[in-house]
C-alpha cells in the first residue's frame, strides 16, 4: 500500500511539474490570432482572397512572417488592389506563401543559428534570406515583434511585405 501511495504521490508531483514547465498552447490559430490583433486586417483580407484560410488554420506548425497594415501601405500605389483581383490570385498566393515557413521557428531558434546569414525554405518554394547580424531581417524586412504564439505555429511581425524572387 505504501508503494502505491508513494508512486501516486510521485506521479502527482511529476504531473504538477510538467504542468508548470510546459507552456500552455495558445487557443487561437494563426488566422484567428491575426484577425483579433487588429493590425493585420489587410493580411487577413489577402489570405481570404487567396483561399488560404483553411491552410493557415491547419495543423501546422507554421511560422508566419506577418506584414502589418502599415507594411502593406508601403507597396506601390495600386499594387494591393491589383493583387486582390480574382485574375491575380496565383500571384497573391505566391506572395503570401512566401511569408510562411513550415515548422515552428521561434526567435531563439532563429537567433541561435551559428551563421548570422542563412535562409529558410518558404512554403512558396523560394528561400527567405535571414540576417541576424543587426536585429532580425527576413528578405530585407525588419522583424518588429517576435514570438506571437498560436495553436498551430508562431507569428513574427515584419515592417514590409516581402516579395518572392522572380522565377527566371
């Protein structure tokens, strides 16, 4: 009986320790988190127009380099409006999936790389250039906020829309 009680106590302590050391999972997925933040309205609109909502609500994990509404305003006049047209859906999908990397890359994983400059393969297929020599830049955009955790990945806020390289 003593063995059962001590084993039960040990299991209870271990469970309690695990509960305090393992971070709770965020309740909202990438799309819902972005929508609720209030600073990614343009991104959410573009994700809907591209038909990527279900993908970004999927199991993941994904890392999203998310441009803010202000970042979209930096695009040349008429670019966003053009991209949101149904006939330009493939180009929009290409641009948006260039902002997504399969896997969860939190800030410590990105800045922990031995090389200051490296690349991550985007869902779109092209490499995203990462430079950690002075802050963190991804394909030239500055990461302004890192590690917004979601139920299916992580969001890093960037100050510019990044464009995939032209397929030459």
